[in-house]
C-alpha cells in the first residue's frame, strides 16, 4: 500500500512540473511580443513627428536677379535690398513662412526654377502671354512698369526715327528686349544683347550702341544713384505691364497662394506703399 501511495504522489508531482514548464514560455512570448510592439509604436510616433516638423519647417528657395535697381541690388554695406526684397520679406512675415533668397542673375534664376533647384522667382519679371505659354505661372501683379529708350546725355537722338542704321542695346530675356524687337523692323535698327544691365549701360556710354531699352523705373534709379551720363526719352515709353512673382512647378502652388494672400494684406495695411515710397520717393 505504501508503495502505491508513493507512486501516486510521484505521478502527481511529475504532472505538476510538466504543467509549470509548459506555461512559462507562453508568458515569455507575450512579454517579448509587447517589447517588440513598443519600439514599433515609438518609431511610428517619431516618424509622424518628423513629418510634421519637416512640413512646418519648410524653407522655400526663391531666386532673384543680381543687379536690377531699385528692385534688387546690393547696398554700400553689402546687404541685398530693393523693392522686391522688401515686398517678399513683408509677405513672408504676414504669411508666416521661411525662405532663402538666392541672387543668381536673370538667366540663372530662371534655370534654377526650371530645374527644381528653386521654388520661385522674384526679379521684376513682367507678366506676359509668351512666358505663361512657356511654363511660367505668375502671381497677381505687384508693380506696373513701362519700358523706355535711353540714350547718352549728349546724344542728338530724340526718338525712334533717329535709330535707322544704328545699333541699340538690350538685356537678354527682358521686356525691354521685346519692346526693341517689336520696333526694329519699322525703324531700321539692329540689336545687340547683353547679360546684365550695367554692361548694357556701358555699351551706350562707350558709344558701342546709341541707345538701350530698359524698364523705366530701373533706368531712372540707375541714372540717379549711379550718376550715369544718360537720359531717358520719356516720349518713347510703351503702355507697360505688371511685374509678378513666378513659379514653374505645381509643387510651388502653396508658395504662390501665400504670396498672393500676403500681397493683398500688405497693400491693405499700408506696408506696400511704405516700401515703394522708401525706394521711389
């Protein structure tokens, strides 16, 4: 009998050990599963937070010209200033976005936007149908400018009729250049193109060309501030057109929308008029 009792107790003890051994790994597996899920959830939270930060911290790259006074130029202290520069700064403050302004020159600014290296462009760019057809998308106009002909201060040229057989200077890709192109056949002159405005002015001052075509406010500011021996022939102005901020990709539509909204606000609150008065008097 004692042997039977001892055998029964041994069997119960063995079964208990088997049961304990089978439940321990399950508990371990559950713990391991929870430990694995926690880092995944944390990673997902970090990723979401990172995306929000990237969106909130977007820095728009905006290209501009280098010498287009009084719209963009470098002052005596080496600071980049001008009507375009101040308008952009005021709009960014109004709309709460950050940007980096890159002075690349006219052709360089266009190329940077077209290649995706810049998000937008502000450089006294006239809003034209040809540009819109070629892929430019413009903001609302922020300044209306005419184009005129300028000659040396001591020149006898008084109008387009005096240009026959002579050469005039233009800056590549500008409305001044388009204006000259529209007149050259009628008045019998030839055109020489230059990369920037200062070089174009020097061509007239040095006698290489008898006149140049330029946006009127640009020309007037350059003559006044640079002491250039040139004169604007007021009777040669065209009807003019608006300058606009431009984008070249749908990816920058948000930036364009903010520009338009901010422009309307700074016109309404007087900031826009203050900027013009600062540079144009």
